[in-house]
C-alpha cells in the first residue's frame, strides 16, 4: 500500500494498493486506488487488472509527477513474460494521468524495456528528481542478467530510457539489486543507493548525483545475523534518528530494520 493522499482536495484520504489472493498468488495481480469515505469505508476509485495479452506480475505502483505539470501521475511497473508476440521476459512501464477525480483508463505513456532474446527483470523502482528540473524520473533496479539500475524520463514525446548504470562493485553476487533514493548532501540532486542482500550480509554502494552525473562511491558491507527476505515495497526514506538527515530504511521479513545513510 502507498499513500495516503488527498488528490481531489475533498479532505478524504486516498491510498494505492497492490492486491493478490494469498491462497493462489505470489505476486500482486491488481492495482487499485481507493478513497476512505466519511464513515471510514474504502471506495474504489480506479483499478488496473492486466488484460490477457499482458502476462506477468506487478513490481510496484506509485503516485508522483513525472511530467512536471503539477498534476499527479500513477506510475506502474510490471515484469512481463509475454506481451502479444514478445515472449522474452522484459520490463513494462506505464503512466496514468489524473483528471481531478480519477486516473485515466488508458495510459498516457508506456515503455517496453528489454532486448529481443535477452531476459530483463525489474526488482523495485523509486521516483527521484535526477536532474533537479522540478519533475520526477523513474529509477529501476534491474537484473537477469543485467545487474544495475536505469533512469526513465518523461518528455512530450513519451517515456524514454536516458541512462543505465552498472554498479562496479555489485556486478557479482547471488542477491538481487534494489535501489533507494536519498539526497545525501542536500544539493537538490537526489542520489541513488544500490543494495544487494547476500545471505547474512547487506551490500550497499552509493551513487552521488553531481549535477545529473552519477559518481560511484565505496561499497559498504554489513553482516547481520538472521538477515533474510528483503521487502522491496518497504524501502523508504525517513529521518530515522531525528538528526536532521534522511536515511534509507530497509525492512526484512526476518523482522529486521536497517537504516542506511
């Protein structure tokens, strides 16, 4: 669940949910946007259930502003095993615009990421202001076999892949790569933290955003006994210790919380 929001300004909160049937599903199968009414009940405002032609699972869905028009966009990312005649696993990104009361039924922009006969998967995604232009971009953590992250930007022509980065110190490992976003130095350019859990060890490599160019930092390793099962939906930005500086908070299914700065 992501939120809460009040996008329509009626003083009733909304939230975004990825839903599944735990008895038969491993990954979410639907994205729904709800409003909580005056009686405390949730009312369905918008939903997306993939058509038959889109075979795959959801990575995540978030609300942001990727075109800088001041109006919210709903961004969803899927890992597809098949899209029409394309049977190579690849990543699908779609955005939906807000009309004041609902998100659009038809995507305002879409992007397929992947090459023919080469598998690609997304592990998680975050929103960031990569070039400090006032709108948000999408950073995707990718794998299988590419290990790294990519930046997707929006323009009047649609969505496009503008940068791919391979973490030089995370190219080898048994764990997947995930990304968090934090502005370490407060310069307005948000930085990327690449994470990879490997057994009882969490590996993290920062990428400092210097005027829109990423400069890789040193790899940090931390061993934590019992570390298991990273929860990619729960990677959050928070001032964990109230010291005035933001941390990336990473949660694990083994009931462990790790703040990283």
